[in-house]
C-alpha cells in the first residue's frame, strides 16, 4: 500500500480532508488530558521511577497519533495511530510486571506470552467484520483484568483502578465495534466514544502505576 493512500474505515468520514472526522479528531483530547493529569500526579508523588514518565508520554502520544490518522486518513497516519497504542500496552506490561511488581524476567516473559497468545487467538477466531476490526484488542482487555485480579489482595487501590480500566476498555471496544453498523442511524458514528473512554483508561492505569510505585518505594 502506498503510504499516501486514503484509508476510510470509520463511519464519520464521508470525504477527504483534515476536518473529515471532527468528533473523532477532537475526542483525542482525552488522551492529552489524561497525560496532563498524570504529570500532576507524578510531580505530587516525586520522586517516582522514571519509567512512569515514559508511560505518561506514551499515553499522551496515543492522542497525537490518533489525531494524525483522523485528520489525514492515510496509510502512514494509520501506522501513527496504532503504533502508540501498541507501545503503551507493551511498555505497561513490562514496567508493571518487572519494575512495579518485581517479577523475575521469566515471569515477565510468561505474561508477555499470555498477552500475545490471547491477542493472537482472538485475531484468528473472531471475524473482523463481526467486531469492526476490534478483535486485536480483546487480549489487551483480558490482560488488564488479569492485572487487576492479581493485585486484589496486595494492593486493593491499584486493583480497583485497573478493574475500572478493564471495564472502561470493554465498553470502549463495544463503541469501536459497532461504529460502522450504526452509520445510517448515527451519521457521526461511535468511534469518538472509543477515544473518550480510552482516555479514562489511560488515566486510571497511570494512576494505578503511580500507586504501585509508591508501595514499591515504601
């Protein structure tokens, strides 16, 4: 595919142009707000592990990458959209398991393997047309829930926040999945709700990481 080829995969876009998806574009502010709030939390909790600053930057970059895609709607912009999401998930799993929970590298590898296996299974089993191409995110939702379950006794506060993150992510996936099927009744679609809810997911997950870091230092 040519990097400049147009990509039209969401209901709101009906014509090319920077403002072809106004709600999908503006709703990306939720990620930037989440990053800004997380920065305030980090400063209030200083000193914190520098990896948390990396996570915060990656969380904010999701909004930047998604804004590029919903502005230009090209193949290169699609990569800019999905790459920050993947990096945030991968970094969160690694930092969460190794630095915040103190697991061995072998156990970290097991967690990564489980995440990859779950994601791959859903991609293979669930037809893309049935869920609007969202099947690749199902493994991530279950992984977040797994983190929440694992922390339920050790750190109830972080567990609760990650549980909320998993529920919000699940709801966001519903809105992402039904976007195209509701085009006739909702011309602007529902993808913007995916952004808003995931901004809250980033905020909750970052807050949970900060709480775990505080416990790790105690």
